[in-house]
C-alpha cells in the first residue's frame, strides 16, 4: 500500500525503552511482539504501545469513552504513551485483573479515521499440551490448532470477533500475517513464537470468514517469502494462491449412513468403485450439481462407491490433482468447502460411499507453497537423493521428521472427520517404499541396514494405518502399490503395512496386454492371463481399470482392443465379465462404462453421445448388470480374504483360449465363470462342474441386450454326472467369441 512506509533500521530512538527490541520489531525478527506492543502496567498508570505503520495519529479509546492520544515513538509506525491510573477498571499494581484491559485504538491514516482492536492484548489460544503434541509430532487433531480459526476473544465485558492464525515454521526468524487482515501488507501484524515449539500464533481482531491471507515468512536464510498457509481450510481458485479464512456452517444429515458403515464395515460387503475426475466428468458443474447427477449415474450403474481423483487444492489442472499445494483445502474450482461437504452428504443419502485419492509422497516446487517454507527444507527431505523426484519434478516429503508425518497423518484424519469421506486411496506407495524408485545406481543411498527400503516412509504408512484403524476402523485405506512388497494388507502387528486393500496392478497389466493381442496370438500368452489367479489370495486386492490406463498415448479401453467396432465391443465386454468374476474388489474409471473411444483428457468432457450407439449403450447395461449380480451373489464377494473364494476348473486350455474357474461364497453358494477369449465361438465345449443338475446362465456378455450377437445357452445348461477336469459333473456349453459366461446351480 502506498500509505504504508517501509520501516528503516537507522532511525532515531524516540525514547522508547528496550531499543534493541525496537530494532527487532522494525526488522520483523521480534519473536514476541507483546514485549513492546499492547498494554504494560506501571506504578503511575499503563504504558500503551501500538504498531500502526503509515498512521498519522493514534488514540487510545477506553471502554467508557475516555481518550488518550499516543505520541509517535518511531516514524516507522510505533506509537506510545502512558494512560493514567484509573483509565482501565480492575488495574492492580504491577498487573491487570481478570483478562486484558478493555480499550480500542483509533487510527487516522491518509485522512481516514478507523476504530480498531489491538491484537497484542490477547494471550495465545493454544494450550501447552497442544504445543507438546505438535513438538513431538503426535497431534491427531492438528487442524484444530494450526491454520486460521474464526473465533471470539473476551476483553472486559466485550466479546471481540476475529481470527486466530497459527503456523508451524521452526526455522523462521519472523512471520507476519498479511492480506485482507492488514491493509499495511502484513507489517502491522507480526506473529509471535510460542515456547520453542516452532509454532507462531496471532489473534487478529476483526478478521471475518472469507478474508484472504497468507504469511510473510522471514526465513532462516534472511529472505522474506510470501507463503500460503499449509493448513488453510479454503483457498482462492487457481491461478490465485492466497489462503481464505473459513469456518464450516454445514449441518450433516448422514448419521444413518455412518451408523450403517460402522455396523457393517466395507470388508463384509461388495465394493465396486467408479473413479471420477470431477472437472471432466461433466465440465462446468459445481460440487452440488455434480453430486446430484453423479449420484443418479452411479446408482443406475450399481456402483457402491465413487473415488475422486485428488480434490485438495492444486494450481496445475494438468496434474489431475496429484501436485497438491493446500492439503487441507478442497479445490475451489467447484465451490467452497461446505459445498464439498454437501457433495459427500448427498452421495451418502443415496447410499453411495466416497473415497478420495490422497498424495503423501510428494508435492510441487511452487515457491508460495510448502517448498522451503521457513527458508530451510522443512517439509521436503534435505538430501536431493531423497528429497527430489526424478520423474515428476516434485519434492519428496521428509517422512522421517515427526512433525511432517504428523502433518500427513492428521490430514488423512481431517478428510475423514471433517468431510465424512469413507476411505482414502494412497497414491504412489511404490515410490514411498523404495529409496531407489526411478533412480540409477549412485543416485540413491541405502538405508542403515544397507537395503533399498525407505524405513521412514514405512513407519509413516504404519502410523497412518494404525491411527486410522484406532480412530475409524470402518474407513477403507487402499494402497496403490505396483511392487511385490510383502504384507501390504497384513496387520502391522504381524509385520505388514496395515492397509485394507492393495491395487492389483499386475492383474491389470497382464489382462489388458493379453486382450490387446489379436486372438490368433493369444494362445502363447495364455499363462499370463491366468497368472493373477495364482496369487489372488496373497493380499486383499482391488482390480483397477483406472485413469492411468487411458492416458499418455495408451488409448482408451475401447481403442486398445483389436479388430473392428464389433470386435472391440466384444473385447471390452469380455474384460468386464472376467473382471467382475475375478477375486478382488472392482474399480472402473469414468467413460469405461460405455466404451469411451477417445483417450481421456482432463481438458475435455466425456463423449456421452456415444450412448446413442447400441454397442456403447450395451456396455453400460452390462456394467450395471455385473454390479447387480456382484451385489446379489455372495459367491462373488465373500470368502476372498480367507482365500477360500476361488478354485480352478481349467487354467491350461491355451489352444481354445478358454479360462474357467469357480467362485465360492461364505454361505456355501457357487458360481462358475467360463471365458472364451478366442476370436471364434466354441459350440460344444465341455466344462467340469461341482454338481449335476441345472445351472442357470446368470450372465452372458454376448447377450443382445449388451450389444452382442446373442450366442449362448438359452438361459441354462444341464450338468451330467460325467466327471471332467477333476469335478464329479460336467456340462456342454456354447461359448461366444470373446465372451464370458457365468453359471450358478439351480
């Protein structure tokens, strides 16, 4: 602001005591501005000092209207004066009575007069125990202490509204709040450091919800930097970078959903996930409009959950949300934080769970965000071999620093407790677990045992799953891990990482690569298709056909299939028939449900008009039917975790390109899945079954209602007591080309 002169160090001392403290105030390095500012009782009255850069006149106004003009003690903006004894009720010799004295500051600046509250009257609102927990990195409710919290503080008989700001920056030499909170660009609101905890705090009266702010941080290197609040609960829409003061006023109505979630946890139920990038699902809609339309779509298709690509605030839309700058703020692209709460609440009211992608591995280098926050590598690891990601150009969290782990673990709890989300998918777990991830020899340093395991990141993941398990045992944590790390879904007290689910990326690669071959080339790769079923019970798996498989030149699921449009449609139908019968929970990225032809782009919407084509509409109907049967037939979702939910019928018929297996429910039910991945139908194909009698054709991916040719078994087959494939009975099936058939006993 032009009316706020820049402080200068070499100015005359106007008789203010503690001139060295004055120099610190002017330089922005005074760790407790209340040493100089505010009200200080003396035997002859009260010394009042106020920091008002650019002011022409400053007057103390008492609760009863009495006034005392302060003298300019320093031209940079320090005003000082002694008000006589009796000016403040309750004054005692050497101190005040209950609470700070009641007065306001009248400031005349550039011809305007304004009555303001004095921020340096108020003590901190952060307790000693909170500071202890923050110091040791164990504060599970970190967001309740740090960040910007609108509140009221009592002075005299008045309740003074404002906002308490608090930030962790142990290396900072000084911090000021600036923005809408201070028309002098932060110079009037220096914060104070609290008890060696690394926390800086200031209550600023008059700051209301919706005010924009950031922190001006004097780093350990002597450089001032403008920084967004790491725990901002709201942020300006990109390309804006300011934090925004927010207090939720939302009233939840999902008590019934949460009670049901707690009484019957996710692992006892079918779980089928529709993965969504909000910005491109229906471009131009906000959280509330998206909630209504998405709930209709997901309900019609029968998915149990939606999973959102990261919605924490991020400046670059092309990162799809995976380069987060404000971990505690839902992106403002679609509305405010309470609009996102409405989104979750509405989906819960429709019986749909909400999962979020969560990114604890890395963050972008934007100078206004976490990078070098206090002039030191605070959130990022100081060693470039561990603090810089070679693939993504981002910085890697210092997972060995307790306060950084606390920042991340508390953030996971924050989304569950403040936004009622039902689970988190933890991104890039493989990059967390391995020191040599995407690094050549010489570019990484072994751990203390000489290995490649990132022991600090392992500790973070175990702390995450343990704390979430204690606080919210019914919340799902899924790991995106592409490696063979053992025990990802094993309990931590048994040596595992403690996740509920692990993404089965091996299944995804093997299946898509196999189905991408011309059918005449598949026989040689038959073992690859069957391989995932050999280890399906080693972890609690989720089968992902995610956004990563339809970008970066890979094409869409539709375009990856060989042949003409009819063959492509059959290939995608066969993929879905196999996927929903295969052990493991399900995940499908948006557009896959109707055979999006173009590769996905975050900058464009989906091609919904394809649903006018019977083949694409047939795919949508197939996905809905797969989900309906998945939820209706316990054989498809129970018994998995015990490894008792699957057995082979035929894994070796490479010549015919046929794969056949059984699914077993905890209730004793059975389902047979027979897949013919050849380019031709098999009219007389015998398959072993566990019992003679009538077996109903519950699903045929070649059915006409799904856009197929209608080759099948007229709704049922009769199994004869003819032993086959190690089973006491068998049936002859008509198997459609590139088709999958499900059978259940009558």
